[in-house]
C-alpha cells in the first residue's frame, strides 16, 4: 500500500508542476527553451535528470548485475565527455539558438540540418522507448496485476501528456524536483541496503571475484564499447545543448556544467553500487530490474517506496527530455524551416504538441521490440555518437571542416550503425565511428576550405 501511496504523490507532484508551467507558455521560445531564463541550479538538476534515466537505472543495473563494478565503464564515458563540455558550454549559450541542427546549418548547410535531424529522431526515440520499458517494469513490480505492456502504455501516456503540455519549462522544473529527491534517497538507501545484505564482506563472498575487478568479465574492446558511445552521446547531446540555449547567461551555462560533473560522478557510482549490492542478494531473469528489485525487497518499506517512486519519476523525466528533443527538431528544423516558414506562433506551438504525440506513439511501438535495455542503449548512443557528434565537435574545434565532409560523416555514421544493428553486430561503434571520423577528415581536406564567415561565430569571443 505504501508503494502505491508514494507513487501517487510523485505523479500528483509532476502533474502540479506541469500545470503551473503550462500556464506560463506563451510562445515557441517559452516552449522550446523556457524563455532562456533558467538559472544554473535548475540547469544542474535538469542536466543530471535528463542524463541519468533508464540508461543508468536499467541498462547500468543490467550491466552491473552481469559484470559488477566493471559496469562503471559505461558512465565513465559521460565523465570523460564532461571535460570537453566544460570548454564549450559558454560558447554554446552565446550561439543561443534552439537545436543542434541550428549549429549544423549555420556552420555547414541545410542538408546537414536535415541529416542531423534524421539521426537525432532515430536515436532519441529509441532512448525514449526504453524509458517506457523501465517505467512498465516498475509498475508491474508494484502492481503485479498490471502487465509490463500495460505499464509501458501507462507511462507513455503520462510522458506524452507532460511533454506536450509545457515543453522545456515543464521539463526543467520537473527535473529539479526529481533530481533532488533521487540523489538524497540513494545516499540514504546504500547503507541500509548494505546492512540488509550482511555487510561488504558478505556481498563480496556472494559474487564472483571478477565483479570487483577493473574489467571484470569484459575484454578491453567490450569495455570501450560501453565507454565510447556514452561519451559521444554526451558531448554531442542535443538535449544538453538545448538546455545551454535555455540558460539565463553564459555564466549560468558554465556553472551548470561544474555542478553536473559532481552530480553525475556521485549519483552514477552510487547507482552501480546499489545494483552490485542488490545482485549479491537477489537473482532475477530480468537483470535490468535489479535496482527496482533491490528497492522493493531489500529496503524498509518507506525508503524503498520513495526510491521506487524516484526511479519512476526519473524514467518519466528522461523520457520527457528525449521525446521533447526530436519533436523540437521536427517542428523547428523541418516544419518551420522548410514546410511552413510563415506559420504563426500559435500554429507552431500546436504542431509541436501534435508531433510530441506522434513521436511518443512511435517510441512506444519500438519499446515492444527490445529484449535488452543495455543493447538498446548502446545502439541509440552509437547512432547519435557516430553520426552527429563528430560534425558537432568540428563546429567548435576544427576550422577546416567543410560541408561535404560533414554531410559524408553524418550519413555514413548513421547508415553503418543502423545496418550493423540490423545484422546483430554488437561492436558497431568501431566501424561506424571510424568511417564517420575518416570521412570527415579526408573529405574536408580534399574539398575547398570554408569561408571564415562560416567558422568565426564559433571561435570569436
């Protein structure tokens, strides 16, 4: 009963925040980038909450159940990426547009805008789909009468409603509430869970020794297959840039990255620790559920209920972010740019909400096709990382990059990743990223250098 009450409180809180913020949405700028008014404390939690969702809670938990602390190779990719992000956050806010394809068209041309949009839609709807899977797992755990499929549909309905209602403004302030809650409750939960497991010595005796080694059961190539796609997704992540564009100032964007670095190091390490401790006590045929199972069976009822409620809220929050991002692309980078450039603010806002609903339905359909959240996460990260990230990084770090090089890089990165996924090849990041980078450099060097006007806005103070 306590689990149902806590979950109801979480959902009601999300509804209230969404309703309040929906009333403040008056324009496309309010909907897409929260009126560019977000202060850095809000940005820290929205960055943290959008990054740590089902990928960390379910894919990371699945990885930790199978490989122990070697699962930290996956979030370590994000930690590496944050070093680069700290260098460009201020410049990204200075550019102050709406989407990553805005960056691509300004630096290259309209074709890169369209190709970038296609890659983002593919990647982000997959990421949204496994948030639905995670939410369905939680509802099934708390309410056994609700099947996984029914749970997915319920969570998808909430996510679509919240995202369509108030856009970025709703997302940012939902994340502030959710991020604070989950961080606090995970810190409280670990010593309680460890005590229930019989202490650290008992945990180690119940698990293979490899669970406490740097690589565990993984080869170096497999470990890097988790690290590299995660790093590439983070440093090219459109949701992150969109939040930088939403910042009140360049200083707010920079401070938000520093807080994000601390938050992600702490929280992702704690979540992997929860999964390892839980895997020493509980065995399951669904490894992705080890963190929710640990909360449900290994903690006192109230603490476990709050943690489960927070996890469910995290899933909803991340799904909001990754559903909102491709919807932004389709309305801003395709509809307003090519289909109906003269559309009124009201019509663009209405179309934004229609597209959110359609993409949400598409993500739900994809959710029925994945067995492993971990594999789905690596695939989605690789699509984005191989296709979009190299061209985006060249915007900020390589003046010699050309339009032809960027087009070839985006097209090859996306096509090779999708093709290898269809062929069930698990290490797609190496050929896909290799082809993307090689084509970016070679084609750029073989074609005329861009005019200074193309790169100067991204290098000058």
